[in-house]
C-alpha cells in the first residue's frame, strides 16, 4: 500500500513527474478510477511504478511475483515492462478489487501474461516451494498485509533467484516507524523488516524514500 510521496514537497513531485514521468494512458486511467474507490491510498504512485519497471528491466526480469494486487496497477505496470515471454504471478484475497484489475489487464492486452491466484498468500507461496519453484522468480513485490511482511520476505528469499530483487512497500509507513511509542502490529512489523534486511547478510539492500518508502533487496 502506498499513499503518496508524503516525504517530498509536492512541487518536487510535480517536477519529477513533469520531467521524467512516462505513465501510459491505460495506467493513468486505472490510477484515476482507483482514486475514487474506498482504500484508494493502497495504490502505488506512478513514480513508484516507473521505478519498479526500470528495476525489472535492469535485471532482465521475466518472472515477477506480486503479493498484494489491489486494483492491479503494479501488476499491470510490470506486465507492460516484461518481455513478450514474461509472466506475472499475482496473489491477493479480494475478488472485489481484483475484478477491476482484470478489466484493465484485458484492456491493456496483457491478460495472457498474468496469473492471478486468489487466496491466502502464505499458503500459495508454500505451495510454490513444495512444487519446486525455488529460484523461479526474478523479482518479487511485497505489498500485502503488513503483519506478515517477514513471512513473505523469508519465502521470497527462496522463491527469487540469486541476484534477483525483493521490493517491500510502505516501509516508512507515513513516518509512523519513527515513533517508538507506536506499537501496533503493522508498524512494528514494518520497522522490524527494515532493521532485519539492513543487517541481513543474504542480501544487498537500500531503503528509498519513494512514495511511502520502498525497500530494495538484492539476493546475493
């Protein structure tokens, strides 16, 4: 989930988008429709989507795993960035939101690239591992329920190949991670995963103040 570029002056955000923004019309339409829906703050920004596309292209990604789909903006952005033989596995629990995602995926002509699995993500991830999918993905994006972020991270460390990327959204959590008196499960989990990844010898890592904070970990 991502609210906005809350850590930048709006004028700076406007300048970034005005100078280097490359949001296709179909993504812009999806973002606009989603902005009027309940839970609109869960959608990533166009700048973050563009960054994710660039990261995927930089590592030559063909297999993308998404945990938390919402209305499908990030999955669509990545499907558009992947080569013709690229594939997206998108995990979510909401038929209500993902019906919007399916509609836009179809309009964009990328339905054949995307496999949507509805159900608890941890169960699906464990099924993938049992089926021998370790190292099958080039890049994974974690943007689901925050309390389970560590569980998702650990499974992605096995499912993503060496030198592949794990991206974790909302790690700044509207700056609530800075307040040590804030101890709700989501804030604690997001704070913990950043500290953990920062010391994790299995990855190279950085935390970018993009949108609501994006942690980027490269598996060694």
